[in-house]
C-alpha cells in the first residue's frame, strides 16, 4: 500500500504538509472542511480563497515510511508551514 506526501501552496510557498492514502479524496475533504471547520489552516484558506491554494503531491512512499517522509518534508519547509 502506498501513500502520498502532499503540500498546500499559496503563492508558490508551501503552507501545509500532509500525508494520505487517497490524494484526490483528501483534497476534496480539505475543500469541504475549509468551509465548515475553524482550524488555522482552514481559516487561512478562507482568507486567501480556495481558488488560490494549489494542492500538490510531493512524493509517493510506502505506508510503512509515511510518517518519516512527512516529517522530512515538514522539516524542509518548517519556515513556511505554519498550519
């Protein structure tokens, strides 16, 4: 089983790093939750507009290595990923 490490970009800057088994479904969930949830990332999405957020897969990895890979990307982008 594989996973996707992905990011949300705003103005070509990563603002969120995540992992999922189903990228398309996770993007849809983020879009829905951005309307109804009050988490910081969703407040940011409402502030800038969902049309200005790009959802981009960064890499595919094994389910076994998913947490380690997500942490590596988070460390790489920790200065811009505030959510």
